[in-house]
C-alpha cells in the first residue's frame, strides 16, 4: 500500500514540520514495507530492530547543530514515509562518523541506513549540486580532488616528490576505465547535468 | 629472517594533490622502519566514500574494487594514510568478501574493463602498519628528536576504527592505539572532551555545507582550549588535516574567530621525531601556512630551524 497520497503531499514542503491541515492517521497495522525492503537491499539490513531509544540522535554531532534527526528518519522509514525521507535536505548532514552505529543497542547500523536512503534519494533525482560536481570530477580526472593547477604541482616539487603522482593524474587510461565503469552502471547518466525544467 | 614487507602505497586525492608533505613524510618514515612502499600505478580516487557511497553503492564498490585489483595483480597488500580512502578500500574489500550478490554485480561491471575482484589482499592504514607491523618498540628506537614537553592533542578521526564491530580494531569509545603510537614521539598527550567527535568534513558534508562542517571543527577547538590548549594536533587522515588546518582560515572568514593550531599528520610527527628536518618533507607547505603566509610555531614544537 502506498501511503504517499495520505500524507497530503508534504514532501515538497518537508522543512515545514507542522501545518494547519491535520495529517491523516497512518495505519501501522498495514505497514508499507516496500521502502524498508529497498533500504535493506542497499545496505541497512537491521533497520527493523529499532525500538526508538534515541541513542543515535543523542550521539550525533550533526544533530547537535542541524535539524538532522537520525532517530526520526528511521521511524519515518519504518512507517513507509519514503518521500519525506528522501526529499529532506537534512539527510545530507550526516558526516558518516558511525558514532550512532557504534552505540546502537539494537545493532541497527543507522549510518548504513542513512547511506541507503541517500542511494534511493539520488536514484529519484534528489541530489545536491556540489555533490553532483564532485562525482563529475571523478569521471573527468579520476579524482574527486584533482591535480588541477600548476600550483599544486609546484607544491609537490617543493616537498621533494615528483610533480605528477603515479595515480590517475598520470595515467589517462585509468580515467578511461572509470568512465567505462560509470557507463556500465549508469552512473554517468545519474550525475550528468540535467536540462533545466 | 622474515622477508621485508612491501605495501602498495595508495595515495588517494588529498595527500598527493593538496598535502604532499604527508606523502613525503610517509616515505621517510616507512623507509626508516624498513617497510617498502610501492607505487600503485593507475590508482584512481578511492572513490570518495561520502559522495560515491551515498550516490550509488554498486558504482562505489566497483571503482574501489578496480583499485583493489591493481594490488591483487601485484600480490601485495595496500596501505593508505587517509581515513576516507581506508573507508572506501577497506570497507569495499570487506563487503565484497562477504556479500556475494554485490560481488557478482561488481565483477560483472569490472569485466567491462577486463578486471576481476578476487579478494586476495588486505587493506591497511598507516596506523595499522606502524602499530602492528613495525611495532612501538621499533618506532621508539628510531626517535632521535623526542618532543619532550610539547603538548599534543589528538584527532583520531572516524573511519580507521569505526564501525568498531566490523573493523575489530580498537574500542572507538576509549581508543588507545592511535594515542600509543603518537606517544612514541615523546610528546605529552592532552585529553579533551571532544577528542573523538568527527572533524565535520566527512560524509559529503564539507562539500554540501562548509559552514556546518566548520562548526564541528570549531567545537573541537573550543573543547581543546577549555582543556588548557595544546601545541599541536595530530591526526591520521589528510581530509581531517585539511579540515583542521585550512579550516582555521575558513573559520576566521565565517565566524571571525582566530585559532592557531599546528596540525600534523601522524607520519609528519614521526618524521620529525625520527630526526628529519621539516624542510625534508615540506611541513611548512600546509595550506594554513600558505594561505596565511605564516609558518609553524617552531618554538612551541621544540624545533630549531636554522635558516628561519
């Protein structure tokens, strides 16, 4: 059962936590677990162990300064509120420090759940432009942080190493292999610049 | 006699392209300890675990696996000095060895470029190689310039020890390995409350919102100052180093607050402790110094620099 229509399309206004409209009750005796199954497949297999103790959010350095709430995202995911989960900008405030994972008494692995939700978000078109650019750089230069200026080569010479290191900065064929992989997985299409609607 | 251990030296992006002093310092330190670092020709981005791991797990694992196949072909383990690269290479290696569905998908992708992940090598961090392979005893023997009286704070970072249940390396709530390694330099360890929180850069957060990332960093600095301050902060990761080092210049811009901490990668600390001069690996090329047109606080670090 798809619960999306029931939440009054709050997804596009996800920053607004309350509204003048009362939200319809979510029927948890008929849970929509299609989203949970997707998350489990992308690497968050233990998500259903969560009993909402809040240790994750209490441990979270991102949650201490933003409205990123791991505990809330996991509960939303379990309620099948996919659109709310994947469209929320806060999803991108997790630094993947794994403190929540190391402290979770239920072995939920919240960090992996967050990464799995991000995978689904990106597949449905929710990605931040700076991340898209970083991904594109790897396809262009073989590196997320490329040797893109002479001054970086000068820096290398100054410390006494060869101007161009023996990585993809030196070997064009390595970059070619990365592009072939990205083409095969569809990653190139995923991160290419999209036409403005 | 045991055969001399050789590693493929996985450079990644930030070490060779922004903090080459770490690359040089690693070469000096490993050479002093009799461990060979081999060039890993044609290695690419690990790829960046924050962006790639968050975007598409299969593409992330395939690019990481491609790097692993280079080492598999040569038959030596990989060593990296970056927590981010470690998070991609070690984690992908582990996941590919345990998740057969992922492995099949990855190998199908790798077939496109004539490669195959076989799962025959291990991925090490500099910290592991120094602590486990060289050993603290041997490292102490190399120390000719102990940092006696120099106050040292630590930033162990996240991914070399977390998630602890998978990495099985150190207790991430009370880690001791990195501290013991750094203490071989003779410096005095200064604990502070937020030693174990993330620098703020990881998980693609620095890329998404640098100001939020810097708030993490600032919290760490304030926590350290509350504990009485330190003469230097040591980290095992160049991305953390970038965030703590160049981050000070950015914090000044965004928050109008000035911090002056010298940030060293653990191999830079050891290179100095082993008696190498700062100029031998270019300690003064850290981005903080380049951007501020400043230099390390030599006196606080207890280093006499003749020419300066």
